[in-house]
């Protein structure tokens, strides 16, 4: 399950070993826009899927450096335990939310896997960030859905302007719940300096918004 840029990159390096970290994860097709029908690449946004990534990383390193295979396995288990704690926190929080309020509304459609794995419904303005962003039609569709389902909180990602989502919040009466980190980390003193911190921040932001 490669992103388009990765496919182009590897096509020019046919003899370089590579590992597909999402191996074993069922892809979700993009539903709208230029890339409709192609796999949504954001599988790492779900803690459930992150466990698969860690296993694939540990296995890949173990094959390359078999002498230290047990060390990779031990480190992977510790990392997975931390992810499992976040996984359980999110599952318990979602279970406590009425089913008609289980929506994640974001600028980009980066939470399809998280929504599938945790029983949420996803609404977004655009499917991927390199499409035309925030068209009148896209904005009108999200406004209609937020009003229809009386969704209390909406969010946006750190890599794009939150202006359009704040406009949607203003027009629907929803609250702007803050930033998700998807494709980038922060500086060491920021909210998401590591992948685990990214997951924790996003989960805490989502739970606070939905609660």
C-alpha cells in the first residue's frame, strides 16, 4: 500500500530492498476526488494498525540483522504495549459516547482506518491534501452533514490551514476542537515530537471533542 510518490521513487530503484510496512492491513479505498478508488495511505493513524507496522518493522530488521533479532523483538513488544494502552483508552472512550455522536470531522480524509477500527463515522472536506482544497461544494457538503447529525466538534490537521474548518464550525454552531497531527511531527518541545506522542495527542484531542 504505497503512496503515489513512493511508487515513483521505487520505480527508479528496482534493486534496492524495501519493505511494505502496511502488509497485512486491509486497504480502504479513497471515496472521492482525483484518487477515488486508490488505497487511502493513512493506515498508521489507527493504533490498531500501528501494531502491525511495528511487527513488520521488527521482522524486517531481524532479517537484515539476524544476530540482534531478539533485541528487535523485545523492543517491538515494549513499543506495542505502549500502543495497546492507547488503543484501549480510545476503545473505552468511544464505547462511552452515544452512537449518534461518534463522528470524526477533519479537513483531510486521513482517519478512515481509525474510524473503521473504532466504530466512528468519518467526514472530511477533501480526501487527500494535494487535491483542490476547500471548494464551495466540499464545504457545503460538510456543513450539511454537521448540521444533519448535530456534530458538536470539528477538527483539522496541522499541515493545512484551519481557516475553512473554522468557517464550517461558525456556520454550523459546532466547536473547533483543535489540531490533529498526521503527516508530520513537532519540535521536541511540541505536542507531537514522536509517533507515540502523535497518537496520544490525537486520541486525547478526539476524546475531548467527542465527549
